[in-house]
């Protein structure tokens, strides 16, 4: 029995900022360095922006200005401004905010009075300014501690609120705001709020047609089976089409302006309602997977006092719309049933295209049924024998852990590399999938190859993405290959696989490349790992005279003890992102299709750049 004393001295009360800083994950999800769209620095920005968006929704202020420079963020709206006597309280007192008064904020994004308090506590510097009624009140904080609290003063500035903050580098290590992620967030805001203008570092974002614009901006016209169907109601908006080339379903879902990337009750109801309406319209009991195959859809609903399954609000848990409204499921089903059915009756050509797509999907499914059955049996057997996948405890225990956002699957090449990562990983959240040799170049091949090819079949089963991304088992999928020609080739083949069959996985920001050091530079006192030639030069300069230099040729050469540094909290990930200027088909055709003079020229030009860099470093 333990002799540890348990007395009043063991009981401790933390103030608001201490608790947020001690348990930041409770408030903003995972921390990260900005390489992932759901990293904490973007949640901080979102928490501030949500307040400005709510002002626009309430009819106050049609524009928002955002500036991000040198790790400092500035957000200025032209809403009503925070009541001057409460400026300090709303950013530093928990459970304080105007959104508790549902008369003022009936269908707000945030209702728990935590948002800006979390930003304040997790910022090395935080400043808020509010202008209203010809006066301005400001307050400044460091790590949540009030350091500036001047009295209100007269001002000729336009009314509204400005927030300035710098995320604390002690918590967000080596962080960097990636414009691609910020811009995607801002595009979603304007799609959901037609008429709102957001100015980000001089670039303006605006939408006239809401979710219709969202689908059209994210899908090239030549990939749409028919023009986007756009349906709007008082508290609901829906857009959908079918892709000509994409195999699985893709959904964009929102609640009160919040991008629910993990779906929830509204998205589940949307998927159910589509199948039910289609079946009734055609009078055929089509298989649900055939109806939904290749669908690209978006749904936005407004709910009274929504309940989310986490502070980061990525999954709706509410079953009711609020007030005297019906359940979310009933509301969405009734809306789709009425409006989609009406649309199909009025647009016979679109209805015929949809039916042909369903019949094609049914035929392909039946042709693949035998292969799929054998493939699933092989995947199950492989999983039982643990030959390819070394899973993480969250999945092995079937846990509903709140660390789901941290789950990572490393895709490695060879036994030595997978062995090093397996021994050094966090067994709770990190899993390892080991490739055997180089994957097949699957460009131009059909989905049949995924089931017939052992590597692809087992990888698909490990990720659980056969039907849709809704049940994706790992939030982060990391390609971990050697930094040599063969490693680069394997990366390219894997990216081709995902682009060919599961492009939405890349679109939603789940795929990364693991960066591992090229060099280790050390002396008796210090070891520095270098990820580039310039870092090697800087390290030699720092550790002179004549430190020991090791060139890592492959992941298998890095010991498990060292590997812990590279896949732990200091992990470096490069997100795989799509070039909006080129469609997926164009991209695959250029890089993975038949050799062309254009590609030859591209390779020669880029090879020359690489050789020039080598000569300079030599």
C-alpha cells in the first residue's frame, strides 16, 4: 500500500490561464507546427474570426481584414465592437460572452465563452481594441496576464474590434502559418456567408453563390457529371453533383458556419436522405453504395445552441435543431425529399445522368463482388497475423479517445525502416504500415486493381477508406521513405495511388511526407540534426572545431533512440497539397502518363537545378 500522503496541500485550484496553458489540447485540439490544417495555430485564428463572422451574421459589418506577418496575426472587423466596459472580461474571464444571450446570437458558432480566452492564454502577446460610440477601449496581455489596461479614449476610427496576437513559441514549437490552410479556411467562411468580404494580406475573398461556388471552385467543370444542384432553405443549404472520375464519396459539411471536418448528425442525415430520395424518385431499391458512389456534396445547417463533440467543433453531436424545430435527421430528410425530388422532376436530363451513373456503379460493384470478398478476407487474415500493419492502441482497444486527431499512420519501405519507426513510435497514437518493394504505378487503372494488388488492398483496409473518408482510421497519413532516388519514386507512386482513387484524402489535408535529417553533426557536448545542406554548414560553424559528421543514407540507418526525436513533438511534416491551377487528371497524366517532350524538358530543367545546388554545396 502506498504511503503517499493525501492532504489539503495536494488540492490545487488553477486560474483560467494556468488551466488552458497546462491542458491546451482540451481547448484547441492538437498543437502542431502549422503543417496540418487542424493544428492549434489555425484554431487560434478561427476562434478570433468566429466572433467577427458572428457580427456579420447579425448584420453588423460586411468586411474583415486579416494580416499575418512574422508570426503575428491581426484581425479587424467592422461589427458593433465589444461593449467597452467588458473588453477585458470577454478575453480573460471564462464563461463570459455575449453568445449566452440567445436574443443577440441565436445561431452562433461558439457558445461556451472560451474561444478568445484560449487565444489570449496561449499567446506570448495579445491585444484587443474595441471602438464604438466614438470611443476606443484597449487592453494588452502577455501569456494571459493583463499588462495594459488604459481608460477608454475618444476615437474617430470606424466601429468594430481588432485583435492582435502572437502564438507562444514555447507551446507551438517552430510554428509557421501556411497560406494554403489559411486561404481554405477563409474561402469556407465566404462560401457560408455570401456578401462578406475577407481581405487577407491584400487578397480579397468573396462569394455570391455560397456552397455552389464551393463545389465549382474545388471541381474542374470537365469532371462534373452535371451542373451543381444548389438547394436553399431558411436554415439549410445543400449543393451536390457527381464526379466523372472520382470513386468514393466526398462531403463538405458545416454547422453555423463551422467546418465540421469529421461530419456528425447532419452529414449522416444528408447521406441517408440522398439514398432515400433517389430510391423513391426512380422507384428502385438501389444499393446505398451505388447511389452515393462518386457523389461530391456540401451541406450547411443552422442549429440553436449546437452541441459539438469537442472544443474544436469538428463533429456535430446535436440531434435537435433547437426550439420547436424537429430533429436534425428529420429536418434534413424532409428538406432533401422535397427539394431534390422537385429538382429531379423539373430537370429530366440531370435525372437520367444520375440514373446511368447509379446503374454503372451497380454493374461495377457486381463485377468486383467476388474480388472484393477475397480481398477483404486477405486483409483480415493479414491483420490477424500482423504482417503489414502495426496498429496503435487507440484502435487496438477500440477506444473513443479524444486523441483521435493525433492518430498517425507511417507508410514505410522495407523491414529496417519500419523496424526503427515501430520501436521508437508512440504506441498509443502512431501506427506503421510496411511496404514490400515498390508499389504499382496505378495511373489509368480501374478500382479493380486496388483489390487485386496486395499492397493497395491491405493499405485501403488499414485506412478504412473503401466507401468514404467518414470512417478514416488515421487523421495523419505519413509517407516515410528514404531521401534517395528510390525513396522519391516510392513517394510518387503512393501519391499517385491516393490521387487516382482517393483524391479527397489529399484535398482534406490528411497526407504528408516525413522529413528526416540528412546529416548528424556532433561533438562531445552537443548533437545537431540537419535537414538540409545549409543546416549542415550552420551546424559545423556552431560546433567547430572539426565535429563528427554522419550522412544518413536511409531511414534504417537511424537508430530507434534517435528516431524518437524525428517522430515525436519535433516531427517535421510536409503536407501534400494540390495545385489548383491543374486538375488531378492533368497532374497524373503529366507526371505518371506516357513520356512527352514537355515532361522530358521539365525533368531536365529540374535536374539541372539539383546538380547546380550540389555543386554549390560541394
